[in-house]
């Protein structure tokens, strides 16, 4: 009975500790830029003093999880070991799919502002004052039908990444397959060396490339 009670207490303590570490790890991960991206690697190089503690915490929690998983495995506590392995497993998943998950979350968090900008563009409200009221970073916009807008998230020199709203859905096609009318537009020329990598729906695309 005593051993069963100790085992239950150990399971409860493991669960509480794992929950706390997981929450801290997720919180630290949210502080990082979209991962992996050019911005993150620049952050590694130019990290400020306040950024490094977050980076260390983000990296160390999965390592702690792996160490505790090995210790639980050696002690014959297989379910506890499997639970602790969730942290390093999440890190691996984050490394391979973090960019997609982060970009999808970022898009939906900003979608209301994007929809407002798109609605104004379709209504012909595209003046400098109108664009400032959108409250989002715009690298290019063509408010003539079919409307196309570049919502920029970041980049370096001519490289860029972000979201493109394209009512004609031409950005989803290889450059050589886009219509002549779309390619001859100013925004079509601007996006001639860019392409879409993920469709968000309703003519929104995650896109990146170079401004030609």
C-alpha cells in the first residue's frame, strides 16, 4: 500500500512539474520570432541582453525533459518517461513544422485587420490615409479589380515573406503560368520573383521571394 501511495504521489508530482515546465516553455517560445525564419537567425546574432534569458529557457526545458525521461525509463516508470518525452518531441516538431504553425497562427491573429484592408480596397478606399488606417504593414497594393495586396511580415534586402491577398489567385501559380494581364500590372511585376507556399483560403496566401 505504501509503495502504491508513493507511486501515485510520484505520478502527481511528475504531472504537476511537467505541466509547469510545458507552460513556461510555450510562453518562452511565443516570445521568439516565427520559427525557423530569417528573423530568428538575425535574432541569434543581434540578440539583446533581455532576449538571451528567453532563448536559454526555450532551449533548456526540452533538454530537462529528455534527462528526466531517461531517469524515469531507467527506474522502470515507462508512462512517466513517455510523458517527459513530450517536451523534446514538441521541440523536434517545432523545428520541422514551427514555421507553418507559427505563420497560420499569425495570419489568424491579424485576419480582422487584413479583411478590413481588403474590404476597403474592393470599395476603392485606397488613399494614403486609408492605408494608414488599416494598421498593417503594406509593401504593395493594387486596388483595381482583381485586388491584390502584399502584407509584409519581414525580410532582408530584396527578400521578403508575408501574406498576399490576390483576388485573381495568380500568386498561387508558377510565374510562367500567370496570366499576361496579371503579370503586366505593377504588383504583378513586383511579385514576379515570388510565390505562394500555403493557401489560407479566401484568396489569402503565405508567400515569399524577392522583389524583382
